[in-house]
């Protein structure tokens, strides 16, 4: 978070936002990770980044809109976006008289992020869990904590291609081996439902550039495998059938849902394009909308995600367009569809100077056409089409009208790039450098060692280590970093079972410098045991000069590198490096810190059985670790 | 010796080949996987090698593309990818707010010369003078109308003569069935106007497919471009029609000596000396026959 905020500030100051070749491209781990926040799997957002309402704080629709809309800029229209979303979900049942069913929405009573959910499982407060294409028993920080949490559930549904570790931890997970868990003691009922791959279903990906690319089914899924869309639709359909005729008011949100997607084929697969059409939205006549600017707050429009409005304009699935590069401009506007409004570059008014002329001919992108009095160029201008660079708002203007012809950052209330936000962040307004939760070094910049607002979840299986010059820090003297390989995908569910990929990276290995190998007696191609206060794993040793010793604060140290893809299941197997990591989270986005921690490394394979857990306890004792360690502000 | 394609095919298409520009290879191995998928080449075992990120080890019956990862400290100038480096300039003044009681932040301790991580996708060279084809007694190995060398799996009888004949050690016998296998340059795809699977899958165009004449021109231009950028180590390998195999149908741009990549520096078609050997053998036989005759005649006199 500190890095990405620094990068955003730097790019803004350099004038590299809104210009071709500028911006920031995050290297993210999933094909549709952008899509999973646009139409979110996140607990605190509704589609199109509308906030999830809180219990009590937002009593009704008016109060909700009041709290989050702005006077100026496009968020001033958030009531239209919200009402259209409610109309998409509850159709005819959503009326002005009932606040468009605003009360049907669940309310937040606190954080329901991944790790808070795990802690709630451990506390016995969460009893059910859906894992859809996710393998937390390998892929999440402190994987042991994840497994312990799942062991407290009543039921667990796993949808994946293969029997991943998150589906079988109860019979063959590491804690079964160490005796920390016994299968007969675990009450969790586990349902495994095989999933269809992207080649076996219609659907779309939204990549990091906000580009939606639709894909068509090539083959029917084999056996019982079904798409996530199939699972969600038919689960909803069956629940609604069970509730039919209910007079209990709490069943109304489910019974009033517009849950009438057409299906096709022998598996009654819902038509993915019908979902695209609903996301795009329609007017009172049922005709597809083409722009979010058409959305109304009186219930006359429905739209499942306002930023995606236009993806089905003219009744055409715009995301399925595949015009070859040679047949269109270099911006390629007819390949897929980008939100918003098929705009490929956000804030692109900034690609022209204050007078509306390109800053340079080489990077001409959009510009003001004085003769025709409109913005034009290679991309869809991210600006009111006919707003002259010389436009100045009249007094009392609101919404987009209140922004001058010089203000490219149209989503901000004042149309300007912001270096920081005055409220909303749970730590300071500007980024800084903190050492990781666990570091062999003191913070060289400030006396503040770690982010004081970080989120910790103290638990006997989530012990933290001493840092810097604290007593016991030398028990874990080496910085450890985890990362990914090209050949495997995150927690391995899509790749470790695939022979052509497994053979390319067949085993967990650790990368160490020749200097560290000499210091610790590690042999190339031999085995190493890596230990933290949470766990111990073994890995094959790769001694390589690519891992170079670091000189920090006058001291030389050595990094240990670990790709994190493995677990005990599948064709290619190995220990899980996330058994080493801790749950210590960024305070704003609740993201785990698994790229930098501290460890010990020693030659040879790790102990088996109960001795495996005993080794970790021994390290905890040697480092003097208790429940307070590492929790200092 | 000319190409068989020049003599045996009427209206043959231009000779097709690969130019593999290793300076833009990112080591993704998409070529290896695409090749196996398209050609149904079997997975051949989970073998952790410790050879950097290369667990394929080499070309063989079950690996028709092989991405080598070479951790090289040759002192040669690596291609500058414009990536940020670790650590600030050594003499930079301390920034405001930096704690004076601690020395400046971390920097890499560099050894002798610059470490390069060379990645290169190797493949059958589809030689102009192909020894594998010369020694094949069944006609299983043949030269296609595209000038490529292909082994026909339904004709190969597994005699194995081709295997020691290859100067690059490419063609290989599959243990399970005894037959010889190697890259076909996706003959089936070429016949319907498609490019080979590996070239199609390559995300950086490190593997380029096309008419060999065009590829050679493109490769010369790329070497010049790299030399202008100061990458003096860039050189072509297998492009020269006057080399020991008459030039390769699949040639390479390398950033170090061929030996660094495990390639022979001066490959020679192993059947080059066969005619001379037969001539000498013939002369010897003739001499022997004359000797025997003379002896016989002398004996009878």
C-alpha cells in the first residue's frame, strides 16, 4: 500500500496520468481480478464501487446517498446508479414508495474481510463457508490458521477443478500428520463440487486495464463439472422454490429478486449474455442503455453495474468484439470493451494541454477540435464532449457542470488530481516507509518501526517474531520473500494437476546465495528446512548468484526466496510456504504481508509427525516469543 | 549438395523456418507447452534439476522445444531493459528526515562482472544438409515442400541411425516405442497456412516464423540494431549457408558464445565425409583387388 500510493503520487506529479504510456499497471495474479472488484466479491462494496450500507449508519436510501455522494463530479449522480442497481435486482418490486427495496440489502456490522472471517470461524461465530476457485489452505497467509478455522465450521463448499488442499485438510492436512487435529474430532461437513474451466463456459474476464473480453464455450464440461454461473443460478432457484409461498417478510428479498435468466443445453446453463444485458441495463421500454449518463434516479432505468453501462449497447455484446489489429486504429477500440464507455485511458483530457492541444504530436491522444467545438481523438474523450477548455462554471453549478474545462480528473469533486485524501484512510494521508511486521533490521528512516495502524490477529497459531534489535530477533536472522513462478498459478489448483505445467516446475525449492549456502551448510539440489514462529517447511535448495547478499545498516544479510504454489495434493506436491507467513494486515485494504518476513534456514529435511510442531515450539521458546511479541505499536 | 526441396518439388513454396531472437525471450516456456499440446508430446517426468529454472534439460523425444536458463557471468554487457536498480547512488547526500545514527539503506553487493540470466528457446535446426535424413534407411525422415525435415511416425522402424547422426543431438528415440521423434516445424499446421504452435504462443515474438530469406534479413537488421545500442555481444547462430550444415532452417540470435547455450560452435553434417570415405574405401578396395590379382597372376606364372 505504501508503494502503490507513492507510485500514484509520483505519476501524478510527473503528469503521467491520462497520457498514453503513463499510468500505473499493477501486475496482478488473476485473469479477472479487476472484474472481481468492479462487480465485487468484496464484502464492503456493491457493483460499481457503491459502498455497502452499514447497519444503523444509513437508515434509508436518502441517508445512504447523503453520506457518500459528492456535490460535484460524477459521484454526484450516485443516487441514479444506486436506484438503477436496485431496479436491476428487484425489478417491479422496487418502487419509490419502498425506497426501491433499499432495505432488502444486507447491512455491514463490521469487517467481513477474509482474515476477519477466519478469526470468526476460530471463535465459532461463522458456521458456513463457500470457497469458489480459492485455495486458502495453501494460498492465504498463515495457511494453518485457515485450516484450523475451517475445522470449526458446520459446512464448507469447495468449488474447484480438483480436490485441492482446502477440500481435504480434514483427512490429510499437515495438522493431521502432526496430531494437532484428528479427523474424527472435526465436525465440518465438506461438499466438493467440481467446477467448469473457462473453455467450458461462456463468460468474460476484466483485466487490469478495465478491458472486458468475452469468451465463448468451446466444449461441454465433463462429468459433474458446472460453471460458477450455473451453480449460483440454480442454488438461488432452488432456495426460491423452497421459500415459495412464504409470508415471512425476511424471505421477500430472495422471492422478489429478478431471477429469471434463460438457460440452454442439457445442463440448463444460464445464458451468460443475459447477465451481461442486465449488467448493462435497460430503460423503461426494456431497450438497452448505451451510457451511464442515461441512468435516472426515479426507477425508470435498471442497471446492474453503472460503470459497465454500454457493454451491451444496441443489444450487442460489445465485450465479444474481436476486430483484428490491422483493421482498426492503434488504440483498438473494437477489441472487447473497456469501462467506462469503452474508454481505454482514464482522465485522458490530461493528454492535451490546458488549451486542448496535444502536449506533443507523438503522444497525441484526445484533443479539442475548435472548428467543430468538441473533444475528439483516438480514444473516447474522458470529458464532456462539448465542454470547451475555456469553460468556467457559473456560480452554484453542481455535478459535472461544476468542473471547468481544465479539470481532467472528472471523478474527483474538484476535477483535480489528488495527492492524498483528507479522510477515508485508516493510517496517515501520505505514504511512508515502515519495516515489515518482522524484520531483522530497525527502520532506517524513522523511529516508528512498523505501521502503527496495521491489523494483527493474535492467536496461538499466529505468533509473531521479535524484530530489529529486540531480544530473540537473531533466532530468525534472514529476510524471507515469497513469490510466484510463471509455470504455476497462485495456490496451484489450476496448474499442479496439469502434467505439462507440473513437469516444468515439479517441486518446491528455495533460492539462496552461495554465501548463505556456505554460512548454513546448504547443498545445491539438497534439502533445506525453513522455520518461522508459525511453521516449518522443507524445500529443495537452489544455490544461485541471482540471490545476492544485501548490505543493510552496515551488516550483511542473505535473503531466502520461496515460490509459494505447493501443497500436499495434486501431481506436483510440496510443502506450503504460507505455513510460514503470519496474518499481519495492511489497515486499509486488509492485505496480508507475505512478501517480506524473517526466518531461519538449516540444511536437511524437516522433522516428521509430532516433531514438526515441536520444532516450531522450540524456536518460539528460543526467541522468547509470547502473545505480546511483535504486537508493539 | 542442394536442398531436396529445390530438386524434388514443383512449385514449392519458399523455404520456411524459425528465427529465435533470444534477446527478447522472457523464459515463460509457453513454446514448450504449446508444442506439447499441439503435437501430443507426452509429459516426461517430474525431475527437479536445480539447473536454474530449467527442468526440461534439453531437447529430446519428448521435448521438441527447450527453454534454457543460463546464469552467466561473462563480463559481457547485458541488454539494458531499463529496469530500476536496487539502492541509490553511493555518494547521494542524506535525505531530510533520515536518521543520522544509522548508515544509509541497503544496496546489492555485486561480484565480478554483471550477472546475466540468459533465456533461449532451442529447437531442431532443420539443417540444409540434414545428416538424420541422409542416414535414414526407411525414408521415414524426409524433406517437406517447405524445406523442413520431418520424421514420419508411421514409417520409422526405430533403427536409431539418425540419433548419432545429428550434429546437435536433437533427434531422439522414445523409450516407450523405440521410434525417433523431433520437431516437425508443425508440418500439419504449415500445410493449412498456420504458423507453428510455439511461434503462435510466444508472447514476445522471440520465436519468429516465416520464409527463411525474410527471417535472415530481419535477423541481420536486429543484430545491427543491438550493436548500435552497444550490445556488441549479439550475434547470429546457424544463419550462414556456408557453415558446416549449409545453414539452419531454424537459427538464433545469441548474446554469448554458442557454447554458453550448450550449442556446438562449429557443427558439421556428419555425413559430409561419406562420399570421400566411400571414394577412399573404393580406392582401397581397388588397390586390394589389384594386389590380389597381381599376386594371383604372379603365383600362377
